[in-house]
C-alpha cells in the first residue's frame, strides 16, 4: 500500500534542468528543509521536500508521527522494518521516475536527507538502477546493511557525501561509520566526514559544505 506523502515542490526559477529531493528526519516535516535548501540550490534546480505519512513509531512508544518507516529500537542489532523501508524506497524511486519522465536525466537528480530521511535516501540510491548525480546525508545510516553489497543495483561510483557529528547520541557516529565501511571499499567517490562538537543536527559549516556539494553535482548547463 502506497503511503500518503505530502510532496512540497519549489519550482526552478529559470529553465528546469536538475532536481533535488531532500527527506526530513523522524517526526519532522519537509517544510523546514525547504526553507534551508531553497536558498542553496541554483535557479535551474527544482527542490522537492516531501513529508512522510504519520504512523505509529514503536521506538517512541507508539507515538503517531511523520515517519518514512517504523523504527523498533536504536540498538545496533535492533529489528528493522524491512517491508516499510523497501516500500518507502519504491515510492521515492517513483518520484524520481516522474522527474525522468519530465525530461530530467537521472544524473541530474540528487537525493538527500537528515537522519531517517538520509537513511532512506542512501538505501534508495543503492538499490536503484538509475545513476544519480549524488547523495547527501546528515546523521544517517544505511538500513538493512546486512543485505549489502549483494543488494546493490547501481550508484557504485556516485558521489556520496555523508556528514555526522561526533556528539550525536540519537544516531551514534559509529552507525554512520559502520554503514560506510562497504561503501568505502567499493565506491571511490564516497566520503564520510566527522564534525566535531555537533550533536544530532547541523551547523553552519555543514550547511556551507552541503551547498558546495549541491552546486558541484548540479551545475548549470
């Protein structure tokens, strides 16, 4: 069953030649990230910031909140919502396909996200065949990591920039590092960067470097 995502779109100010998707974290919405990134992308870039459907989240005592998939626990060996993760990835791939049908090549599409949203972005990129312009995440991890590298279908050399604060207690930095171990081995364009003093969030340096990554991967043509 397809989840009812609320898809917020900020159209390109000039001729549309590239698209960026950015996915929020657990319990958040896409609106705040639209405000962050709308000033970062070039005038040729369409920005799409969906909001996940609200569902009960086991980790948060069954609280109903926007969530791309269920989270049972934050322990490293916790059970994962395989069905929900795969369904969400399929839905994001559908949105990407819609952009391709509009004439935007997949290598002009960048996807990213924060925390749970970044996890979905990483999983989607690794399990789809279309080669993307890049993947940009903060405080994230690769879900269903035990299924890799066998589950990989594409984006083996796609530029991936994964940011993580060394004081993150919500999604420990070790998660990000462990998730990136197999990517480092097979992807020459994968980068994991640690930001000292940063907790589960962002700072000016992260945003400045994210902006640079976006402009590098989605230049005007």
